[in-house]
């Protein structure tokens, strides 16, 4: 496949992952309302971001997740103010996951299923560990310094809890989906297009 066609294919998949992350984040979330009109949620939007990074690389997968969940924020009156933070953090999840999976683990170059599984788990865990640390931290300072929210400390504890739950469930779901999906793509001859 030529470089131009490969890029077009990846852009199309980025759009698909953006749509999927929007739907999963918006319609399959469990929202927890916090004091002061704020909220946090349990969702699998990050799993779509990680899955995209594993399949099409960190930049395209991260953009797919970032665009989809940012659009979800923009359409939600509670989350609209967090859209810039969401875009940055979800892009970073994808970039870190993609870097670990493709640049260090070289999962696309391997046929050893144990190697692929090990690096898929490590990459998903690495990208989501970043989010567990930085989502509550950036959220705290974002609320305190930019939005001037007095309940930033209270929201911090809830955000740590929800982000940790999201990370664990997203890591499990993304790996469970990626491994058989990768095998199906390899068997169908479509995996080379993603590589």
C-alpha cells in the first residue's frame, strides 16, 4: 500500500475511533454528580483510545480517542469546560500506548503471541497509568486555577477513584478486544494496511 493510501486509511480509522469513543463515552457512562455542580463518570471511552493506539499507532489512535471524548464533553453542559483538558490527556494516552506498543514492543513486527500479549498489556497499562496520575492532577489544578472551583479538593478524591476504575476496566477491555481482533485482521489480510 502506498504511503498516501496508508495515511488515508489511518485517517478514516481515526474517524471511526473518534465516533466509537464518542458513543461509548457519551451513552455508556455512569455519571456521578459531585457537590458544586461538578461530575465525574465511569466509562470505557479510554478503552477505545487504547484500542485505536494499538491498531493504528499512537498519534492516530490518540487523536481518535481525544476527538471523540472532547466532542462528548462539548455536548455535555457539565463537562463542556473540561474539553481542552480532555483533548490533551486522551491524546497523551494514545501517544504513550502507541509508543510502548509499536516503538518499544514492536508488536506489529512480531508473530510471537506471548510477546504481543505482554507488550499489549504493558502498553495499555502504561497509557492508562499516565491517565490515572495526570487526569486527577491536571483536573485539580484546572479546576482550582482556571475555573476557580472551591470544591477542587473534594472532586480530586472522586476523580482519583473514577479514573482508577476507568483505567483498570479500560486496560482489560482493550486487551481482550485487541488480541482476537488482531488475529482476525491478520487472517483477512487487512492487518498489513494498519501496519
